[in-house]
């Protein structure tokens, strides 16, 4: 994981890697009538974290930013 110039970690990159890692993990789970819908939901939630984070970065106000970050937290 690469650090930004100020020593922090790039959250956009981290959320993308998180989504990719979840997909890789879910590919290893055996598929049956119980796990198929669960796998689908896990992948949708994990990959939406990055999308919601990008939306938060484009927020029109601090209140809007906080709301969108809360959605990221809830999805994760």
C-alpha cells in the first residue's frame, strides 16, 4: 500500500483494493443455494464503499460529505 506525500494512505486506492480483495475471497467460497445470495450481497456492499467514497469527495458541503462517509461506513 502506497503512502501519500503527507504520510497518510490513499483512501481511494484502499477502497479499490478492499473491493478487489473481497471479490477474490468470494470466488473461493463454494456456491450453493445459501451462499449465492450472500456472496452477491457481500460483493455489492464491499465494492460500493469505493463508489460512495468517491461521491463523498465530490460533496457540495461538509454536511453532505459527512452523510456520504456515513454511508461508506454503513456499507463496510
